[in-house]
C-alpha cells in the first residue's frame, strides 16, 4: 500500500498544471476606472490626512475598481489525462481500507499547489501585525491583488478543485468532502486573514474605496463558497470578515467626515482660488457615489437603528426621504461649505472673501452637475447653491466697489453741476482714480478660474461702474478740463475703464501706467 501511496503522490505532483496568471488576468474585465486628482490638482502637505499627496502637477491618482471575472472561466489544475489513473488508485486504496492515507496524500499535495497559486496571484502569508505595519502605497497594491485573488481563488481555483475532488473520489462521499474542505480551508483562511487585518487596521480616508472593493468581492463569492464547502466554520469566518470590512468602511467614511470638519489650515489661497480641500473632497465624494449600492446597504441598518431611537437623519435641504448615502453626502457637503466659510474669514479684504466663496461653491456645483452626484443631491440643492453664488457676487460688488462709486455721487460737491466746487471735484476724481488703480492692482492678481463666472463678474462691474463714471464725468468734467493739469485729475475716459476691466481676475497682478494708456 505504501507503493500505491507514493505512486498516487507522484502522479499528482507530476501532472499538476501550473497556474497561468497572465491568461487569467487577460480574462478579467475591468469594470470601472475612476480618477482622483486630475486637472493638475495638488493636495498640499497640509492635507496628508486626506490620503495620497500628489506633488507632480498633472499626475493623477487612479482608483481601479475591483475586477469582474467571467463565470465561464475554467482551468485544468491537473492534466486531464491523469485523472482516470488517479481515480483508479484512489478507489483501490479506499476499498482496501486506506481512505485516511489516500486523503492525507491528496490533501498535502493539493494544499501546496493552492498555496503556490495564491503566491502567483500575489497573496503572501502575512500575520495581522505584519499587514498593519505596511505603508499605504504597498498595502494598496496588496489589497488590489487580494480582490483579484479572492474571485479567482473561489470562482476558478476552488471550483476547479471541487470538480477534481468529485472526479477522483467519485466513489467516496466522505473522502471527497474531507479533501475539498481541507484544501479549501487553507486557501480561504489565508485570504481571510489578510481581510481581517485590513478590517481591524488603522482607519484612514484613502483606504475606503479599496476596502469597499474587498467587501464587494467577498460578498459576491460567499454564496459560491456556501454551495461548495460543507464546513460551517469556514463560511462563518468568511461572513465575519465581511462584516468587519463593512464596519471598517462605515467607520472610515465617518472618519473622513470628521477630518473634513476638523481641517483647520490657516493659510489662505493667495489669489482666492479653489482650496485644495475642496478639490480633494469633491473628487472623493464622486468616488463615494460609485459605491452607492454597497454603502446604502451598509448604512441602511445604522439608519434604521437611529430612526427607531428617534434621532432621524435630516439635512438642511429637506432630503428626509433620501437614501442613506444621499444623506451622508449632503451632510459632508454641508460640512465642507461650513469649513470654507470659516476659511473665507481669513481674508482681510472683504471682497476677496466673496471671490473665494464664489470660486469654491461654483467648483462644488460643477462637480455635482458633471457627475452622478446630481442624482444623489438633487436639482434643488444645485439651485440653492447657484442662488448663493449670485448673493456672493452682489456682496462682492458692494465690498469692492462701494468706495469707488461713492466718489461719483453729487453729495458734498457743493451745489449743482454749474456751481460745483473745483476743489471738491479734484478730490473726488483723485479719490476715484486711487480707488480704481488700487482695485486694478489687487484684483488683476485674483483668480476666477471659471470663464463664465469671470465674464459675468466683469459685466456686472462694467454695468455698475462705467455708467456712473460716464455720468459723473459728463456732469462735472468740464469744470476741470478747462483748467491747468486737468490730466492729473481726470486720468480715465469711460473707454479706458472698459479696456481695463477685462484684466481683472486673471491671476496676474498688473499696474496702470497712464503714460502708456490702454487702447
């Protein structure tokens, strides 16, 4: 019988077919490719808590969503020509009362093969402590390989192993069950150990989407596992890790919300541009929406508990009947808006305060409208923010131009246009000139990235300032033009102002040189 054992082992080993990972990966259909941090969006060092810091302008951070593996993929783990001979030897050993020895030989050989297959798929044997010490970029790659390995492991390797056990041990239900359960256990537990390590590891925002990939793939294969494996312990372990990954995903999302709320950088954007926090959060939220189905499922139970406790989740936009993820996205956007409002107060110039808010709120609105986010937050939310932007524009005009416009009022000049004080007029024109030159010098350095908003602001300025200046110049300009040095006081024609206004909000500070007046 020892000779049969050795022959059985020899045939098993000699006829093992190495796993062709390249062929398998070539069959994997990549279902989604989401992009974070494009448009040259740089996340400043201050925002390392929000994940990857991209220091190269224009380079992006891709998050590749899991994999989809066709169910029709089938691999031969042993040369099909050897299966008949292996079945004959197994039958002889079992009939002779050596089932235990036969099972031990088969299991020892096949466990090693499955271990090698996992290694080929990039799954290493790591302790929980080792996993938790891995830096993020390396861990991210391992998590991605794990997602692929789980689906291949269950849908290809274990399915093939089950078919092999059924063929070789066709005459013994017990041998077939023991062999498959033992081999499956080693393979699955190695995968689950990594999943558990990730689930209980330190939570940080950049891990969320990879954790959700892990959750998704495990939830997909557990029903397959339950159909193949009769070991209730193994299926229970898989469900336990699935639950842990779900809790990790929920906790990571909550951590991200808290991080956005508590982000308190005190360095204002010099030109009033879009804040890195805004860019990061919006790109993050766009990815969150890609996982709406999974997150809605995970958060639904939590929301039911809150509702039964009388603490239902509502937002300032009245989305009482929204999905769990809609409520959380709306809450997150509200947190971001509050943070931006606080950051806008860092600007000493009240007008820049409103430019900053317009830039950032418009960026948020555009990201919502140009993505699936619009289905989550709704048109009412967008309309409300567009109304806010209009209010900010009105407030900007008041803050930036009230002083200049006050120079163009008749009050305090002394009588009608015919008897106006030349001294007062000189002061008015000098004051207006100084105001306009200062605004021009400062606000040419401000940046409004959106071309439509930039043009609308310029039109509003032109409509408010130029007619007022033209009327004032028409009423009182003749009082000074007839005197000496009139150019010292009347530096601009209305046409000059029209030519200067388009320079505003380009992000390049300019100075007016009157000797080389714009034409």
